[in-house]
């Protein structure tokens, strides 16, 4: 796991103990970073290697399985964990957070 993925894993385990998140979970023919099956929520942590066009197809395919997908840039996970926590909490409560990360450099 990357530093950002380790930070997200810690945030999910400590910040949402009532939800059971798993990491590196197969969904269709993709491996999702983090999944809560009960909430039908997929969380992706993206670094500089991600491309919006490829991630858009991946997201659409995962959402076709009934999941909501939210994405965070590595720098947001590491630099703004409170903002990341808030968006995840919103998603887990059934409201719809911003489904994709802000453009590079904008942050949460």
C-alpha cells in the first residue's frame, strides 16, 4: 500500500468502526481500493498515475454493479483527513458526495 492508502485504511478502521471496509476487493474485473459491501460504497485513492478517461470507464462499470464510487487524491488523504472523513461520512449516511476528486491542485 502507498502512504495515502495506509492513511485511508487507518481512517476507515478508526473513523468508521461500525462499517466493515475491506481493501483490495474484486468488483467486476477491477480491484477496488476499499469497499463497504453493506453500504455499497467503493473508495478509490488516486495518485498521479490515474487518468480521468480510464477512471471514468472503471467507475461506470463499478457503479453498474450498484456501488457508489468516491475518489480522493493522495494529497487530500494525507493533507486533509478531516475533509475526507466528512465526505465518506456523507456517503455512508446515504447522501451523495462529490463523486470524483477535484482537479489537481484544488484540494477538498
